[in-house]
C-alpha cells in the first residue's frame, strides 16, 4: 500500500476557519470566510496538497458562491499581501484591503453572517 505524503504549510493555517474584513476607503464592505482542506492531484500523485475555499459575504448580507484556490495560489497570495480582488464585473468588482479578524472574533463573525461549512 502506498502512503500519501501530506504537505502542510504553517503559513496557511490561518485560512482554517479564517475570517477577513474587506475594506474600501476605510469602510468595511464585506467579509471573506475561509476553510483549509487537502486534495490529491494526478500531477503529484504521492502528495496531498492544501486547498483553500473562500466565501464572500457582503455588508448587505448577500453571500457569494464558494471560490477555491490551490497552488500556485491566487487569492491566498493576495490575502497574504493584504488585499483581495473580486474579479467579477459590477460595482463590487475590484481590489479591496483585506485584514484578518482577531481570532476571538472569527467564530462570532461566522455565526453572525450565517456561514457554515456547508457553504463551502
């Protein structure tokens, strides 16, 4: 039996049930909620890689469908650099400042926004 190697990047742990505030011009206009999981890829058949799911909930309560990110990372790199780009056209499209909520606020924000793991 072949045992798969699990790659764990400690820098990604913050994405495990994480929560960021999205801001424009200093005003919080939404949140990004994140989960961290693993996946198998035929390109790396002996390794389980990490995978991030994101759900955006806007200040008016509108919840977007889940987005995914995996190596070589797009959303993850933006967030690590303090920004988040919503790539879809319309008034919400564009670049936001993204800031992690303190750990003690994350669970309450998930609950308050009505997000569960079923949303990912």
